[in-house]
C-alpha cells in the first residue's frame, strides 16, 4: 500500500442508499446556496472588473495555486473561446522566468480562497511592478490579495461542502461561476456573436452547426417550379420527383408552395384533382429563407412549423433554391 493510500472498507457497509443520496444532496444544496448568495451580493466591483478587462489592449493572465489553479485554467479557456484572449500562468513558474509572457497592457485575474497564498503573493508583487492591473477572486476581502488588487470579487462561502470544512468544494464552485460570469458579461460587452464563436470553434459538430448556411446545403438546380396557372396534374409530378414540394412562382418570384399534405387534403374533398389550378390549393405567403441564413436557424423554424422543405429566396424575392430538412440534418446543423 502506498504511503498516501487509505485502506478500503472490508466489512459490509451498514450505510443505507438513502443516506448516501442525502450526502450527495447536501453537497449540491450547500453549493446552490453559496451561488445564490454570490449572486445576491454581486455589484459594482463586478461591473468594474468587466470594464477593466474589456478596455485592456492586452490579454488576461489567470493565476492560482492548487484547486484554484485548476479553476483558473478553465476560466482562461472559457475567456479565450468567447473572444477574450487569456492564458494561465502558474504563480511559481511566473516568478521563475515565465513572466516573459506578460506585458503592461495585460490584466490579471488572481484566484485564492484565503487571499494570502504564499506562492501567489510574489507573482502579485511582480505584476504590480510591471504595471499589470489585477482582479482578485478571493474569499477574504481584507486579505493582501484583495487589498492590493484594483478590483476584488467576493468569493467567500459560509462553509465548504467537505464535511471537515477542508477540501475546496463550495469555494471552487463559486470561483468558477464568477469566472463564467465574467466571460459571458465580457462577450456581451464586446458584441461577440454566434458567428464569432463559430470562427473560434471550426472543428466538430459545433463548428458545423454554427458555420453551415443555407447556401451550403440548398438545391439550386432543376427546381420544382410551377407557374401559378399550372394545374395539379403538373404539381403531382413535382411532388413525386422532388421530395414532396412544388414551388409556385409568378414572374420568378415566390407566390406559394404545394406539398404532399396539400394534395392529401385536396383528395379528401374531391377525386377530380387533375384540373384543379395550383393557385386554389397552394399555401400563399409560405415560410421561406435566404441563402445566408444559418442552417441551424432554419432547422428550428422547420421543426416549429412541422414542414420538411422550404423555398430559398434572394433579396429581390426571386426563388433561388429549396432546402430540405433531411439535408440540413445530414450536414450536422441539427
């Protein structure tokens, strides 16, 4: 057995499942209450931190030790992915050569529950020497870190979820949440859009969902077009060959659509469908999209409206294509 390994319980546990579940609920309850209290006291210092970072011409340096360091790495990653360039700097490495990555234009976010972490304070001193402005996330407003930072965010907690009030649990949850709050407030302050997010996440399903536009998926050749003077005989041919939709135009402009659902309803009323004008059957002013629309937005519209295909029109209202739900889903936009 290693020197730090605890022996496994050998006898059968007498603890009930209900008690184990209650222990888990206690942790969630304490962390929920701590987050609610943090939300309640959030105020002017938070706004000051957001404005300070948003106005910076450099990047954000995030630092912390131990569990606070792990939280700092996540905060730095979240900031970077939402339009605020950030990097994590380990406090010990920082005062042993890694300060070379820091410039006076940067802003530092320093995380410490006590605010007096021995490894962190020397880094604070050096950052101040370089002219770097600092934001503290700490549980002690009277600590050295809080007093010597331009802005201090209150991350204090009543107690840790650890039954011995020792292992960082509730406090790290609060610090992480404050980091998320900063990142989201900053992206809104900077006007960071979905398209900007997509540019930073080009890989995988997320990138496809945010980057794919209707023009990438739509059918633009051999379209199922009919003039408004056509009859249902012609419409049925398109419905059979063109995946259940016929687009009715007047002078090239969208006038309506006929779907298999329209055909079914017509047949319920009369068997003599062939000579019926499409203008009497079509849906006028149908839902349509544009080539530049995000594919994910069109998927949502189709699902909400219960339709399988949608005409695509250009800025003049001329039919430019048709997009099908199945093609959008195959492209990974759903």
